[in-house]
C-alpha cells in the first residue's frame, strides 16, 4: 500500500514536471521545424535553422541584446551604490530620525514602480531621460528591497571587526569599503542574480520609456516582433523567443543552485 | 567624557544623513514625489490645448465609479487574484513536497518546476500562444484527438481570462515552491520519526505537523502573490490586449491604456491612487502578521 502510493506520487510529480516544461519544449520543437511540420507534430520531419535566420533578419536583435545587457549593468551598478550606502547607515549608525526614514524606505516596497508609471514617465521626461537606458534604469536604482537586504547583511558583521579597523585608523567609508563590502559578497551575488533576472525580463516600464530600436531592450523588441500585425508565424515567433531567453536560461541551467539560493536569500528576510 | 560622546553622536548623525542622501534623493524622485503628484493630478481635469487643466476635486474618482469598464476590470482583477493566489500556492506546496521527497528524477523535476521563473513574461506569453492558437495550437490538436471542436481560447470572453490566469500560475508556482522547499528543509527529522512511532499516517503528518509549520512561509508567499496579481500583466500585451470586449482586462493594463493609449492621465492617476490604497492594505497585513513568526513555538 505504501509502495503503491509512492509510485503514484512519483508519477504525478514527474507528470507535473513534464506539463510544466512542455510550453518550452513545444516552442523548442517549433523553432527548429517549418511551420507545417511544427503544427503537425511530425516526429520524422527534418530539423531546420531557417526560422532563426528569418527571425534574426527581422529585427535588430544584436542591438536589443546589447541594450538589455547595458540596462541590467547600469541598474546593477546603481543599485550596488545606493543600497550599500543606505544599508550601511541603517545597519550600523545611530542618530535621531533614522527609524522614521527607515519606515519611509520600507513603504517603497509597496509603492511599486510599475504602478507609478504615469508620474514616473513625466519625471523621466522632465529630466530629459526619455528614450535612454538611463531613464529605464533610474527608478529601480534606490531599491528599498536592496537597502533592506544590505542592511540585514551588514548587521551580521561583528562589531569587533569594525572597532579593530577603526583603531587601525580607518575612516568610516574606509571601514565600509574594506570590512563590510567584502564580507557581504554572498549577499551581493544573490542580489545581482535576482536583479539581473528581474530586469532582463522587465517589460511594461521599458515599453513606456523607450521609443526607438537604439534603446529598446529584448522584451520590448520581442513583443513588437511578435505582434500579430507583423504577421509572423508560430515557428518564427518560437525561434525569436528561444533566442531571446537562451542566455538567461543557459546561465540558469548551469548555475541552478546559485540561482535558487539567490532567490531564497533575497526572499526570506 | 560627555563631550566626547556628544562628538561621536554628532559625527554619526552627519555621516548618516550624508550617506543616506543619494538613496533618499532617488527614492524621493521616483517613489514619494510621484505618489504625491499622482494624487494631486487625480484632482484635476485633463490638460488639453483648448482647455487648461482645472481643479475638480474628486470628480475623476466619481467618473471611474460610474464607468462600467472600470467595474468590469476590478471584477476581472479580483477574479484573477482569487484564482491565481490559492491555486499557485497549492501547486507550489505540492511541488515542494514532491521535490523534497525521495522520488526518481528529482533533479529534473525541480528544474522543470522552477524554469518558468527565469523566463520573461513576454516570452512566456509567446510560448503559450502556441498552445492557445485556434486550429493549429497544441490544445486544439489534443482536443481534436478526442474529436472536440476547435476553441478560440483567447478570442472568446468566457475563456480569455482563464487563459491569462493559467499562464500566471505557470509562471509563479515554481517561484513560490523554492520558499516552501527551504522551509521544509528546516523541519527537524525527529518530528517525522515521532509521528511514525505514534503511528500517524503520512497524510496526518503533513496536515497536522508540516502545514502548521509552513504557515509563516504561506503568509509570506501570499503577500507576494497578492502583489503579483496587481503587477503581472505583461502577457496581456501578447495574448489578449485585454479583450475580447474587456473580458480579460486587468487594472494595471487599464491604467497603462488610459494613460498611454487614451492620453487620459487624470483618470489613470485616480486609478493608480486606488491601487496604491489596496497595496497599503496588503502592507498592513504583512506588518501585522508576518512579524508574528513564533505562533507554534
């Protein structure tokens, strides 16, 4: 009886896993076959790279890839800068008004940048950053989530190390740079993985603030490429989709453990 | 001595404000000011070339409440939240229990569950397009094996929102799974042994011991799922564009449409304020419950 239920559960778990990756598998299948072979599920049909060729020629993908790459880099550098400083203050300094400011920062966790699109768009335009990668990245730089994460990490650094560095004649910024930042490396790595995959995948805000192929990231480019008005067929859309998710997907499959750890570390406070 | 302490205190305050100012400036520009500005602009009429904007108080809100589309969108979003939150939590829990037990192909199973998490919503929508397309799509092909007629899943009001909901569940369940998985691994082995000695069945053990211990994780996930039910709308752009006849339109999509397709910023602002109010309630729930992690100790 126990045996039987174990088998049933194993089968159910594997079945669910198959269902879960089937959209990806079907797209993979379609991307390498002509449209008619793809939709007929003819197992014997020939594999082809034509869809990738057609998709690649249909849009400035290289530019889109570059834009996404630059965007996630800009966001990450900005986030590291702003959240390190603020996280350090909240973790280790004491002064009147600190807790009030901290609560204000935490409020931003719920004022999602996604919801404030109208006014953020006005703000970015006012700053002359409309249709620039900087404009796409700016609203995410001083992330409350990141500040919170860095604060937690810095808090766990023993005060003795801080004192020792001070006695050696290190200034406050020196201590931050030489003691706290190196010790927080795992947190930075986790934060980087979460941030990169979030912004690699972000869509609505880049859609609003970009207006030209020179700044458009992959997600926006992909949505324009796949728009029904363009009349591209399912095999070519699949090829474009597989192409644009490939870098992150491969990175995930290779560094799976790190990815999962990163999401956990970032999620559980 | 007290002089010295005072000096140190002042030094900390100066450094504190100095190091905070970059982040505080950015947060003010992109979170606090826009929130206030959104509220302010929700009280004015639209600024057109013929008529400059004028103060009208709560009229934009009254317009919204009188707009049947608004209510339809609210209803859609409540339905969207009402289905996606419990279903993806339940699936995530099942996934975690399975991925944590000794089953064959465990590595593959875990990877398969988690993979949708790293895909962009836009890509996910493209993948699912292949499922939903009438005639050619995978679902219709499977249906035709059983002699079922072709269904336009995305094109009819009865199924469009469901199609959207399924993609959302598919996308977020694997993400929630990892939090359950981490929590499951912190449950001590001796609890299982004790339950075995007492002769408790696996079902009893899961229901009476595992589930209560997972409660704080569930609350954490639930808050995340609530936020997602406001924010995960990217797939609408690919799959339905909110149609047919607004049957699958969600609030954030409607805000976007109002502001950037109809160029009606004041009404979009009013709607934004309502969403922010809801998010504040979610925040309050989190602060009230999430800090009480020690129910069961």
